């Protein structure tokens, strides 16, 4: 049983993590429909996309447009993943107020996924988080690929 002010937050990452692994690229209206259906189902914290290189993750190339077309509801957290300063700048331009950053527990996953070591990613995120917080954004950090990496 949880005591005190501890709480658990569940963030739905399907519109970002799930869709970025699909070979078919969903159109903006389909992504918006998915996100709004998740809200209608009662989810309150949703990672709606990411600002990453469209060359490496073409499925996320339309994240800014998705954000602009969402019917945002009060009390719902709409966040995006940003892997670097360029991603943060794109998120700021899109009017995002919540971002996520991640570090991998696996060196090989870190190299494959974001093109740098774990240590390099943490150094990169120091600047991203500092700048995001300074601009009034909320930042969520998490560890990715903690098990089963080859």
C-alpha cells in the first residue's frame, strides 16, 4: 500500500512509441483521431509524438501538425519526446509545454537509437532539460530499454 504523497503516473506512449515502429505512416487526421480516442477512454497523460529527424523516424515527421490539430482538453497532459536541442527548439516552436527525454540502460541501444553513448546522451540532456525548464516547460525523464537488448 502506498503511503504519504507517493503517486504513480501512467503515460500512454502509443501515439509515439507504437506508431514510430510501424512501416505505414499514418496521416495527421488518423493520429489526431487516435489521441482524442485515448482521451475519451479516460487517459490523462499522452505522449503524442516526437521531434526527431524525419530521416531516421519518418513516422513522426508530422508531429507539429498533429499538435496543431488536436482539440486539447483541460486536465490532459500532451507531451512529446525530444532527443536533443534541435528537437527542443521544434517543440518550443510548436507550443509544447511538456517534453520527455530518455536515456537507455543499454549502450548498444543508445548507439543504435540516438547515435551516441549513454554518457553522451546524459550530457546532451543536461542542456535540453536546463533550457526547457528555463522556458517554463515540464520535463519527464525515463530509462528506455532496460531489458532484452541485443
